[in-house]
C-alpha cells in the first residue's frame, strides 16, 4: 500500500514536472526558426545555431549545379535574434536555347538546340527578429546576390501575432526586390538580319504580399495556410532564350531564324499554400499543397509529402515524394510560322505544359559530438509535350520536350552551441 | 498516371488523418500539452538548408514559385 502511494506520488510529481517543462514550451508558432531556437533547443545556454550545407544538382546531359549554403543565428538577449546567410553556387553545362531540334538550315552561331554556359553566383542575407510585445514578433530581412551579368537586392518585413493561448498565429508580410541584368541583348522577336544588339541594363521590380495563419489543430497536428500575392514589372524576357521561325507548311527553319524571345513586362501571381504537420506514432507526416496562377496564364499544382520516421534515438529516415504539374503560358509557342508577328512569344520549356515527379530519401543522424548530420538523395524527372499541337511539318517528327532527368545530392550539418 | 493516383491517395489519407484529430481542436490545446509541438521535427521548416536548396532547384525548372513566405531575395535571373 505504501509502495503504491509512493508510486502514485512519483507519478504525480513526474506529471507536474512535465507540465512545468511544457509550460515553458508554449510555442509561438509563427516563426518556425524562432520557435525552434527558443524552445526545441532550450536556447539560453546555446545562443548560436549554425547550419551548413552543400548540394550537387546534376541533369543528365545538361547542367550541373554545385551550391554551398551557410547560416548562423545568434540570440541577442531574450527579445531578439540576428541571422546571417551566405550562398555560393556555380552552374555549368548545356541548356536548351528554345530553338527547334531539327535545324534544316545552316544558321549562324546561337541557333544550336543546346547552348553551353558557365556562371557563378554569390548571395548574402540578414534577418533580424525582435519581439514587439509578448505575443507579437517582427522579422526584417535584407538580401543581395550577384553574378557576372545580374544582380538582385531585396528587403522584407513580417509581423506575426499570437492569439488563443498561442494556438493561432496570424502573419502579415511584404517584400520588395529589384533585379538587374547587364548584358548584350538582341532585339526581341526580330529576324536576325534586321535585329540589333544593344548593350544594356534591364531592370525588374517585384513586390510580394503575404497573409497567413498557423493553427494548432491538436497536440500533434499543426496547420499553416498562406496566401501570397506577387506583382512583378519590368524586363522578364530571358535574354538567352530563342524561338525558331519555320516554313508554315514544311516546318523547315529559315535562314534569318531564330528570334530572341519576348515576354510581357508585368506579371501578377497568386499562390495559395497549405501545410499540415501531423505526428503519427513516433514519426511525423509533412503534407503540403500549393495552387499557383498568374496573369501569364499559368496554373500549377504542387503536392509534397515527407514522412520522418525515427530508427533509433539518434537516427531517422525521411522519404519524400513531390508531384508538380503546370499548364502553359498564353504566349508559349514551340515555334513560329514565317509571317507571324505575335506581341509576345517564348519557347522556353519552363513555360509550357509540364509535370515534375521527384522521389528521394533523407537520413538524419545525431553524432555523439552534438548537432545533426543529414544526407539526402533525390531523383527528379520532368516531362512535357513531346509533340505539341503547334509543331509544323518536319518538326512534328522531333521530340520537342526530351525528358529531363536530374539527381540531387545534399549533405548538411546543424549545430547549436 | 499511377504515380499521381498513388499520391492523391496518400494526400487523402494524410488529410483524413489530420481531420480525425480536428475534433479535439474544438478545445484549445493547453500550453502544457505542447511538448510534442515544441519538438524540432514538428516545426514548420525543420531543415532550413534543405528548404533553401529545394526552392532554388524548383524555381529554376518550373514556372510557379513561392507560397511559403516573402523575402529571401531574387536571383537576378529570368
């Protein structure tokens, strides 16, 4: 009897201490990183958190990207935190130019179906998070990136406010970025025998507005819904992309083909994103869906599923499946017939009807010296219309959207201290 | 096609699984019941580097973009 009472007493004490610990873990959910740092890692004695990662993205017979990313976050007292970010990537290999695969004339340079290129890009960023009140948080961010021919700078602000015992968080955010391209650009949609090349600096501005809500649905279930509206204006043509002009009957390319593509100079887009994190036994299921549409006529659906399953206390496995499907932009054309004079036209594969399927697996390991090491491998396949309806004559026999196959290999390490 | 159907089924299972727990959402989760939500793996973005790399890859290969938040800068590319 005494033993039973003692055990009951221990159980009650144990429950009370667990409850006390959990009270300290009342999570402000708007900012995942903030929540992670303050609560998951018990931050006061570990004000730093460093994340490093390297990725290799390789397309079969096309480009290879090598990318390194670094983040360091420092708690500044109990009310604020500063994050510094840096990224370096190098890209090399062959990329489709947009021209038809069957070249029936001996054109000048630039008419090849694929073009080789090489570029490097550096990017830096900073985030400053601070509490506006016990239930409200502000995050300010700044970014800059540059490569040989382009630059981008941006600023952003996000406010998150907790309600309902921190079970509900409303988020409002806005960001502004300016991209510039400095290079020689050929007159758009103009035959090569009359087009001129201008050395110029073209600019694009983009404003993004965000409204979001995060809701605790249950002890192990979290829902996030975001609506993002974007408005881009300025130069959005890809100066590296071309479009073939062919004989309207035979499909043979013309001697003054191809032309430089041209896209509209405004683009309004909306993205509705929903994510559910759900604890399933000892694992976690992450599921998300995104609907995207814009004024270029593109509509896209994205479904993403991950399941994290612990294998031991220090090891977990996380399979991943992603499916993406998009419709074509209104001005997408696989080629133009001679005599056509569209206002806008692009043969960039990324603007046509396509589907991307990705499957991968990640392993996470917590070594004895601390932190977490992750290794991830994924395979990605992208398919589109191999024989689109607007193909003409001999071009109908060609595969105008060869399957894109790529692998992603990524190693990361995270350590709070 | 089979792949898409399989994925749709998985989404339905995931959604239903979430819905079964929504009944208890009628009552607010108390602060002392949030030990599970406070875990690293339950955060909205458990792995920032993975998130960053994926957004870079898909931004450069697909027309749709964004949805998870604002800011982060562009790439200067079209």
